[in-house]
């Protein structure tokens, strides 16, 4: 019997741009602080599946998308957003930028107005609002093998991102961040400065179990809840969407590169380098005993030989890499890593903040802040 064909790899390019601007949102209720004129340091990010011949050269897609997003945010930088938009909510800002991007295949545009909040507007005009929360807690995993470090009582400064998908088809405001704060407050009271093993339903408090526990607390009061993301540390965590668990593990890679197809006039043609952020996303059924999909420690151990082969190395000297743009490297990493970690669903590789490529058999789910 022949095996099932391997799903085709999908690719999205991403580019980000920061800008400073002031605004006031008059549609909010009287007394709301955001009705007053105030300012933010915004970050806008565009994700696009561009044709192979769109950029000036193969491998130049992220740079070309970067120029487009910079052009759009340059129109807003150090300005008053109300002079451009009647209601400059995060959602409307994302739509305004999307309408002005001269790039094909735009999948979604994200606007982050503070480190703790933002929105993505996708191709269907769905606004995915997110808000970040933190709590301090201890836990231990009761079912791990003897000697496993997580079997000892220890603690984390956990972070949680609550995502809500409002299908508003162009409405100005999906959900007020203050409403999310009010819904989060009673959950925080149960988790903050607690031993999670003592919380009913969290006797085995893995990242996956914490994410689904929070989902169960929030969903009745927030029908638009789309994902719950739990950061166990700054470099790993889990996401739950009501039925499917996904974990991720981040790595920092310092490598030298040169873009083979860049023209001599492009600085990427010369040898240069980046501190890359690499994010591996894995998806698997929940182990009903362990309470996890894949052990973060196992992911790190299995990936370690691959990591050591590229960290502090000149990637342009590797014959198996056709080029050194983020999409080419990410596709190669997906191929070699999935041989050892068949649960791998996606590879994100960023050469700088928000600028890089997403490659995988499934590019759904939240694009977490980088």
C-alpha cells in the first residue's frame, strides 16, 4: 500500500515597521481613557504569499515587502491618526495599511499598539484581537520520569495571550481591551501567586493543560474566544483553540549569510549576518497521562544537532541551501527537522523583528509577537 503524499509546504513572507503616532477613539464610551488624545509606539506587520517573480530577485521578497510596509507607516509616523482615519482603532489601522500595500497575496496585516495588545485583520476581514497577561506561579509535573527537572517543584513568570476573533466584516471596533481585562481578572485571582497543582482542574499543570483550563474558564463569557496561548518561559509555550493543541519552541541562531541571487548593488549580496529567531511549531494529540503533546526537553534535545550545525556558521557555504533568504533556510529546516520530529507543523524564521518567513504544512493559528 502506498503511503499518503506529503502535504505541500506553504510559505508566507513577513515584514514589520514601527511608527509613532497620536490618536483618540471617539466611538468609545464617555470617560474611557482612549477617548482622550494619546500616543503609542505602533508596530505594523504584513504577511503575504507573493508570486515567485514579484520581487526584483529570488530571495528578495522580505526586503520588497519591507519597503511596502515602511512606505505605508511613513505616512503615519509622528502624525495624528485622526487626520487619516475617522476612527483610528487598531483594526482600522490594519485595514488602512492593507488597502495601501502594493503587494499581491496579502494574507493578513497586524497592528500592535503596545507590547501587550494588538490585532490581526485577515483576508476575510476577521479581526483577531489579542491581549497579554502575566501571572506568577509554582508547579510541578507529577507524571514525568524520575529525574526529570519538571518533576521538582519550581516556578515561572507565566504569560498568557487571549485571542478573540470578531467576524465584523469591516466594523470599526471588535472588542474593547478593557472588556478582556475584566474577564481575565477572576482567572488571574485563581492563578497568580499560587501553586497551580492546588487549583482544581490543574493537578497536572503542563502548558497544554493550563491553556485548555483557561479556555474553559473564558469561553462561556467570551464566545468569540479563538485561541489561548500560554508562555511557560520566554522561549516555549502552548496554544489551544478549543480542540487542537500546538506547542512551540524558540531558538536564537547567530549565522553568517550571503544572498546568491541578489545583484551586486544590493547589500545582501555581500557576506553579512543576523541573530535569527527560529520558532518550531509542533502539533500532536495530547498524551492523556503526561498531559502534553511533546516534551519541550525532547524537542530541544532532538533539534540540538541541527542547531549546532547552523549556529555560528556561514550558511552560504552549505551546498544543500540554494540561497540564504529566510524562506529558503526555513524550508530546509522544515525538511531536515521533520525527519526527526514528525509532529512539526511550521517553521518561523525571522532575521530581525517581525521580518522573515513562515513555512509549513499548516500556517493557521496565531502569529505570535516576535
